[in-house]
């Protein structure tokens, strides 16, 4: 069992601060073949996550602390909406 507490989150943020992408992820999946994206990810301010799609899996977002904007696009890369979380 992995306990996602303040200590865990703090360590993840520390790693994100020294990462050139300003983010760090901890994979919770049992295998790479798992069809659900189960990651705990620390995103620092000004972090950009490139447009991407997971056609054969599900991605869930849950904010533990902070805020971010999710931008959705159509298949042609046209912005559809912005969701402030």
C-alpha cells in the first residue's frame, strides 16, 4: 500500500522542482498494460503538458492541492474549451 500523505506529496514536489519539465510523476499502475492512467503527478507553476491523447486508456484528474487549467481539443487540434480546476 502506498500512503499519499503530505510527506509523499512534499517529496514529489521536491523532485518536480529540479526536473527540467517542472513536473514529477509516481506510477501507481500494477503494469504498463493497465488500461487506466493511475499516476500521482506534481506540476509546478507554469508547467505545460503537451497535447496528447490516450486512445486505448482512461485518464483521470484529481487535484490534491493547487489549481490548473485543462484545455480540450478536437481531433484537428482546435481548442474546444478551458476548464479551470
